[in-house]
C-alpha cells in the first residue's frame, strides 16, 4: 500500500516542517531535511516534496540494492530558498497539500490544506484527548491553565506528567515533561507557561506500549494498518519500534483505536493516524496520545507484509540512527548490512561536505534477524560502528 492508495489523486505531500520554526517542533535544518526522505519508499506516484540530499545517486543506489523502489513523482529542493520557491509554485497549483504539521499561512494558505486546518489542529491538541477516548481508557488526567498547575501538584502529589495543550504543532515528546521532583515541576512549568492549557496526567506503569495505526482511505474506508511496539527510554524519549508478524496488540486495544479513528473521521479527518495505547501493569488499556499524521513507524508498517513474506523472521526493529562516521565508512557498513539481508534502509541523508563541513549521515530503516536477541546483537554491532 502506498500513500497514493490512501490519499488518492489531486494531492501533494509536503512532509517538511517550516524553516521558520513553529510551536513545539524544534527546528534542526539537517534533521528536518532528512525527515522528508522518510516517505520515499511508500509515496508511490503521489507527488512528494523532498530534499535533494535524500535522493543522491549513492542513496538511491543503496535503496536499489535493498529492493526499495523510491517514489517517482518528486518535488526536490536543495536549500531554504529553493524550498520557498517550490512552495510559491505549488500555491498556484490545483493540488491541495497533505501536511504532517500545520505551517504558517504564508507557506500554505488554509484553503490549500487537504482537510479543514482547524480540525487538523484540534485533533492534535493533547487537551482534547478526552473528546475521543472513553473515560475507562484514559489515564487519570486534568486540563488546567498554567496558573492552576501548582494547585494540582498540591492535591495530587508527585510524580506526574505535564504536557502542552495547544493547537500549535507538536510531536516527538518535545512538549512532554516528566515531573518526579519539585525541580522537574518548576522546569516544566517554566517551559509551559505560555501554553494555552496544560495537561497533567498520571505516570502509567507500562507493560506494553503500542503505536496503533489506521488510515481513512480516499474512498471512505477505515483500515487498520498495524501496530509498532514502541521502544522508549525511562524519560519517555522515543527510540524506535518492534514490529512483529506473530504478535498483535489485544483486540480491546485495536477496537479502542478504531473507535477513536471513527470519531475523528466524523469531524472530517482523512489520512493516517497513530494512537499511543498502553497495556498497564494493573491490566488497563490506556490511550495517552493521539497523532493525526504519519508516524515514525508508518513506512515500516506499510512495508511489513512484503518484508515478512521475503525474510524468514517474525520480528523486525524500526529505528533512526545518527551516524558518527564519515560517509564512505557509513556507506561501506550500510552496503554490507543490506547485502547480508540484515538492513532495509527507508531514508538516508547524504551530507554535502562542501556546504556542511563535519556534517554526518542520518539513516532510518529496519533491522532484521532470526530473533529479537539476534536483532539486538546487530544493533550493538552498528553502535560499535558509530550508529547511534
């Protein structure tokens, strides 16, 4: 399945966040450019905006070696200037824009969004989760103004989680703060003091953490895309996903995700969404976040059936690596891992040494092995080669 299959014709996908920075999505020019390559294996014939460093001859050669056919209808930019020149051309195009995050009005006018912009922002505002998730599947939570947070701390006691409740772009955990101490709380409140509201939630004792994904197709059907078991640090930082061919989330969790998707689609949402749904140690099914956009593991989920059919494995790991080595060393390791059937690259950023001296490559992709233990050994091997 490709993005063209999901979204249909007459649309263009622009995955790049604004160069100007906006909301809770920090601006990192090279990483933001790299992320535009993440959709190359799944776009199909859908027009896709991407950075030229993700489609160099060498990166495309690695995709070919891995059996990946990148998108064919590319709108390539190579600088901030050429990106905005591209956006100017698209403004006069009849094609509406699919985005992963809202952008300034000057970049994409409201009427050019593929769905209503206000609906898009409303769905991704963490303060509104209770409108879509039944009470029994929510964590203990309350939505307050910044000035009311201290009173909740006195009533609840620590620890808890604080999140920005805002229509501004958010994601990646940058607007989420774990408060275990008074110092943590003071720092979180300082960061959130300008937020329209603050969500305060219990810290759930997690047994399993899934990103369960669905798509509203252009023909109106809602389909289940699959789930990735999320790999996170103790502080909640996302590090990748386990994707299994042998184990699915429980039916109750999938049904919860479908009901959330149906409610959102009644408001006019179309496209891909992923919901962070936990299995708690005390036996609850708890939804803690709604992501009405493509998620990090979406490309891996769309490719998983063909991968599991081609490889003798029941598990794979999706991950992004920042490479602490030069391109030639990285290229050699990557090529070897592809040839041995261990790695499937999904996006590669080939730095321009002339304009970015000292800049290193990025890659996201799928690690394959005979078992999870085998995959973890391969991950450790890559760490020793500077893949972190």
